[in-house]
C-alpha cells in the first residue's frame, strides 16, 4: 500500500482573474469577511488534468472537449462507450458458460425482451468501476461519480478519491479592478466598431492550499495508487501551472511541500505551517520577490512527529526566498 501523505501547494497569480464566479459577473471569488480571494478545488485539479492530457495520461473528466459527433461531452456520453465495451466483454465471457434461457431472454443491452424494461446487468457495475480505475489516473486519485440513467448498473457508481485537494485561499487581501477593452471584430455585419470587452483583473495574489492522500481510503476501495501516480500529481501541479498561460489566467507555482507518513497520520492543513512574510501592505504586494516563506512551523511539526514521518520533500521554484528549513528536509529546486 502506498503511504499516506499531505501536501502544501503554494502559487501566485499576476494581473489576472484567478477563479471567476459566473454567478457574480465572473468576479474573482472572494471571502467577503476576510477579503481573501478563493479558488475552487475543481479549478486547481483542472490545471493538473490539462497537464496530464498534454503529457499523454488517460484522463476521464475533460472540459471543453467534444466527441466525434461534435457534442459536448457529458458524464453519460463519456462513460457510454466504455460501458458498452465492458458489456460486450461480459457478454462474450458468459456466452460459452451459460445456456440461453428459453422462457425469458435478455438482450445484450440489458433489456428484458418480454417486458421491454431495463434491468441491472450482473457484474457490469463492478467491471466498469475497475476499468475506470485501471485506465484513468484522475479516477484513481480524485474519484468519480457515474450516473446511471439506463439502470443497467443497478445503482450509481461512486469512487471516493483518496487524494483530496482543498480550497485555495489568498494570503494577501486584495481587490479586483474592472477593465474594459475593445476587440477588432464586431458582433455583426452591420456593426461598424469592435465589441467592448469587460474583465476583472487582480494585480497580485498569493495562494496556499492543502491536499491529503489517504492510503487507507485507497486500500479500502481496492484502488491501486502507485508512487508514479503521486509523482504525476506533483508534476501535474508544477508543470500544469507553469504551462497554463492565457489572457485571464497567469498562475506560477512557487512551492510544493510533500510530507510522507509511515503510519497514515496526517495534520490535514499542511499549508497553515508555511508562513508568507512580507514588509509591505497587502494592497501593495506585487511580486514574489517581496515574500519570504518562513518554514519554522513546518520544521517544528517535522521534529515533533519524526517517528511517524518517512520524508519531507520541499520543491521550491528558483529565486523564491525561504528560511528556517529543517536540515532533514529534502530540498529540490525547480
């Protein structure tokens, strides 16, 4: 079984909209009480999934990808061809072992030919889940929920992801400013000028998030998560944020902390043990060069839990300032 571990993910955004809220004019998500910006776990995992797709990993949950017919991929459309393939294999494996029922026959689709109603196909749910776990890295790590409108699975398929990624919270409080612009293209043939665009921009925001991989959760569900999978999570985060650049998103990874447990004990909020220190006001923070990461709390945690910790890996982007790293930390500069 792969050891449990916890992570601290640290990155920043510059002159962009870290995570817009479509229900609020696409303004950056913000805690109105603290003034901190927020990023949903789904947005963090999307960076990672996109990097996995780009590097040849099989990924089940995709955004903005169409099937061969040009239809937007829904859960059902994504799962359907996989399910049909598994059904075919089950049908072929049983055809030689089980004689045909002369009184009541079932079609390959799982429909009772006499009543015309759908019914659960024995073994299909378990076989489909195993296929998803074997073939898709995001299913193994993040889990999946498969709806069953056809009733052929008997019940909804659910895998609890052993790797949980929490919300990203900005260290600094900041405000977004509305920016207007014009495009070269008009919205119609009779419109002479270009369109007016509206967007929200945050000058600078520094984010932290915690993540936990629970090896026991994987073991209970029979999920074979390997060290290669967890290495892919790290590289997916670091390279995914590095490679993703657009007019609305400009993230840069700064630090990735991995604490590997040897007894499945985790703190759960590892990012809280990394303090970002800067001498300026939150409103005037504009660059990572103004920040120093104080690792004193992380070092104290490592010493206090030394018996239960196998290793602490500290991945730091070149040029990032940090202090009070324990001598036992394995430090890798990227």
